[in-house]
């Protein structure tokens, strides 16, 4: 048996390298029980990640904070765009409890975009990091943030909470930003990453992008150059998969050898951590990628 992604009829025509065995249950039941009992969202479920079965089975999940609804409508993302609910003041405590009960040594926390909030939810992010520090003082904390609408003061606030990795994804190449990420801006995303590097140079920064949306090889290489120019340490590159018929179609399935070429380019440019393969996602094997970057 193999994974198919969302409702995309093209999944039936996926090449052999995009088919993989369904993960054995492992610890998935325990993870689901914790998430349901504590009423916690994960990007694994909300974004229909193809790695959810594997990650849940291994006892990990990526927490999605500030609700299940996003104020933007990125055309690649399965997270639902709708008017969000008020912030849940108890969520930071529950995230910390969930991470502790799951025994996580590397906790990844991401968020929906909250353009409705003056600080984009930065203060809530800080509260989550602080709760995790209290519950799991030895764990590594990785945040995957929005662009906070370009509010660099909000970026400073989250960076000042001293996460162990600060991730913000550029997602794609500049030429197709308007089609892929309406409401976002490539230069703004680079500015977020540059700000973290300037404000807290000791904090490793990370970014990621998808391929298979119509970009060219050279355009991806230029993005890698841009990320290094603003000091990004870790980069992830994975295959875009269409969550549903309402989302952008897959332009092509990128061959594994091309992912290897991207990895070679990224390593040559000086990235300390590189993950480039069809099923790579921002938080996929995040602990291993961070370990490799730390050694480098």
C-alpha cells in the first residue's frame, strides 16, 4: 500500500519514488490520545502532511498553535482559511504538557498566520516557548513562525525568547509568489530571517521551500543564495503535493537526483544543515537535521 495525498487525482500517477509503505502503528495511538485529551492541533493533521503516520508512529508531532484557522489563503496549504477564534490563554500550558507526556527531546511549534492580531501572535508564541522551557528544560525548542505581517518588533519578541532554532519558510521562488502565497512577500520573509540573525546571532535560523510548483532549478539555486546572504543555517527542500482539487496542481514531480543536486549546492554554499528529498517537510526529522547542523 502507499500514501496518496489529499484528494488529488494526480496521486494515482505519482512516480515510483513518491510511493511509500504506510507506517506501522507504533506509538501513534498514544500520540493521538494525548492530542485529543489536551485539545491540541498539529500541522501534521491540519496540513495533511504525508509523513503524519510515520511521525506519529515514532512518537512525535508538530504543534500548531493559535487555532486551526488561518487569516491567509495560500494556494498550496491545506490549513483552512477563515476568521480565527480568540487566542486560548491555556494553550501554552497544554502544549508543554503534551510535549512532556510525549517525551519529546526536540519540540517543533508552528502557527497559523494571525493577521488579525496587532503582534501577529508573537506574545502567545513567547508564552508557549516559556511554558515548554518550564516543563522540558533539557529539550530543544524549534519555532516555525509566520512573517508577522512584517512587524519586526514581533520577530524580535519571539527571537528574544531564545528558541533553539528559529524557522520561517520562504516556501517558493519569487517569480510565482503571487500565485502560491497571496498575502505574503518574498522580501518580507527574507527580512524576518535577517532580523533574527541580527538580533540573536547565536540562534540558528532555518527556512524551507517546496519544488514542483513550476519553478526552475536555477530559481531554486538563487533562493539558496538569498537565504545564505541573510545568514540562514539550515534549509529544507521537499516535493509539493496537492492537498485537494481546490489547491494548485503539481507542475511536476521532481526526480530524486535533482534533490541531491540541490543538497550539493546548499552544502557548497555553507548551510550547516540540509534536508533535500521528496518527502522532506519543515519539521520532518527536525531533531536529526538540527543535530547535524550543530555538529557542523
